[in-house]
């Protein structure tokens, strides 16, 4: 028997999709997937049939699971375990609240450590107002007190993660051909348009062209006048 090799994991909330290479052994009738909470110890088994992927659901947030697969023949003979892969289920953000005897509303926000969330409140589920911002600490949760809760007859809450997306910054690189052509490679977010500027003294900058970054994330621009200058410096602006 040729054992199945787990090759990829596609993460999806509290479930995970496993994929593996198909066995070339003609006697293989299907695959079993094993998993558990410790490496090499598999407390769960799923027979998935003769397919090369399986989705495992019902996983617990914050828990690391270990997976392996086997092949089996119609006679019931099973191969050894494949190589093992692991997956840690992400902790999803949530909010719970409790009311004190003095009508203070204390919200407990849970989520991945270090992530920052807006706390939003509404009365009608149409207009949501940000009433605070919290960053989850080492305990995985944080309390926030809504000091204005007593002013409302009813109040509902939700969290929204503050984006930590890193922007792709524009840049320009230069190469010179043997014929003294100056070719600038401009990189930046796809679809963004940039002015290419040139200077000799870092005081006066002149726009010498405009480029729009294509699907590759970069674009070449040739400075046809470069040979006319003893020195030339470049930047982008956009």
C-alpha cells in the first residue's frame, strides 16, 4: 500500500479542510483521516471514502489538533499513517456582558491576544456607534465598562476588529542599459497611478511621466532624456 500524504490545510474558522495526494496503488478503496489533541495520539477516526480531501468540523477554539491519513483496501487492509500535520483553531472574537447592581454594563471581549477591537452599540440594529476600543491582553479577554448604558432603555453590542492591514508602499528601482537607457521599475498596489519625478538637486522635482501599476504589481518606465544629464535622481508620488 502507498500511504496517503497530507499536503495542504485550508483554514476556515472552527473547521479545517485537509487535502492529500491520491495513492497510485490500484488496490486502494478509500482513505481514513485520524486526528487528536496530541502529536501521534489520534482519538478520532473518519472514513472519507475514495476522495482526496475532507472537512473536519466541530473543533474547539484555541486548541491544536494533529492529523494523519491512511489508505485502505476493499479487503480491509490499512496502510501506516501518513506524515502528520497540525492546525491550531483560531480564537474568534466575541463579547459577553453582565449588569452590576448599580446598573453598570460590563462587557467581556474575547479574541486573539494582541488584536484590537472596536466595541459598538446600537438600539435599533441599524445605527452602530463605536463606544470604545480594546486590545486583548495575555489572558485572551478584557473587560470594558459601558458607563452610558443606564441612559438607554435597551442597548445591544458587537465587536469589530480594527484592521492591521499593511499597505503596499510604492517604490522605484533603476537599471541602466549598455546604451545609457535609464529604465525605472515602479512597484505599488495594483491599479494605483503614480507620477514619476526626477531631480538633479533634490530641490526641484519635475514630473517626467505617469504610470499605472498593472496586475503584476510593477511596471517599467524608460527615461528617454536621462543621457542628457550628468546626474539624475528619481521618486514616485501618487
